[in-house]
C-alpha cells in the first residue's frame, strides 16, 4: 500500500485591521476618514457592543435629565422661548450625538430673513455634516451636508453647502457644530471613550465567536484532510484554499 503524504497549511480566516483616521481635504471640504467612514465605525461599536451601548445610553439620559429649565424667574422666560424653538426631541438627539461621537450639529433657521432673529433650531446628524477647509485665518466659514458621504461620488446625495453659524446673510439655514478642544484635532473630535473602541470591538467579536460556536454544535472548527495533497502543485493548492475560505 502506497504511503499517503499530506500538505498541512494554516488558513487565516480573519484579521483585525485598525481603522485609519485621516482628515481628507477634497473639493473644499474635510471628511472624518475616507468618505467620512470613521463615524460609521463609531456607530458600529455602539450598536455591536452591549456594554458600550448601555454606557452611552445612560450618560445621554443623565445629561438630559428633566430637560432645560430654570429656577430663576427672569431666565425662565428665556428658557421657555428657547424650548419653543428647539424641541425636546431634538435636544435629546443633540446630546445623544455628543455622547456617542464627541461632537454635535444643529441647523439655525433665521426668522423671515432677519439676521438678528432665530425662528427654529433643528438637530442634524453629525455623521452627515463635514466642515469646509479653514480659511487663511483658521476659520471654518461653512459646512457641507450629505445624506450619505459614501455614495456622493455615484451622483447620489449630492453635498449641499451651508454657512456656518453667524456667517450667513439671514436668508438661508446656517449650521452650528459643537465640539470640545482636543490636541491634534483641527476639524473633528473623538468620543471621550475613543481609547476603548477596540475593546468594544473585542466584545463584539467574542459574542460573534460564541454564537458561531453554539450554532456549529459546540464545534471549534473543522479539519480538512486531503489525501495525497502533498503532490499538488502550488496553483492547485492556492485554488483549493481560496474555494475553502469562500465557502
């Protein structure tokens, strides 16, 4: 009986690639990573990690509390006027964005074109807003809005430019973006838990692994034995590896 020889190889089915955060200057605007994808990375960590999602939700609720109000009689009228122009629902959204992303945005609608009067504030998802490149004095004079920055190159969701707060003529919407100072971050801010994002991803991957383990009948994996694969040439081996991993 002829001796069978097997060629054993280790197949790597998954590798971790840390997301590259890059402020890209293109067409007069700046995105938070390629096509603004860093925001989606943060969203995925909030949706995939139960610990991260729970902490973010708790902090958002604590920040909002019972809403904006005042004990001071003089200030109470101003607070009521502000709440009439900025709905509690939108205020919650702004605080939620601030907790998850470390920054937030809202639009300002001037009343009847009057530059000194504001008719309404409205929440804008910060992941859909990007700044224009700073001018020579270091000021951001406008912001761009797109429903999906990953698809604008496909002639979908064309970005629209709006003046920054205080830079408009009172006839159109203005955008205000709020963010804390962070060293080395000119245009964007990171969430305060940015250093823990990879651990949130680890929690996701452990959950995915455990679920896969259970669904596969408590099996850690499969060893595939191919008799006489020792005699295969490199092209045949590579083809077999590719088909195995794709299936």
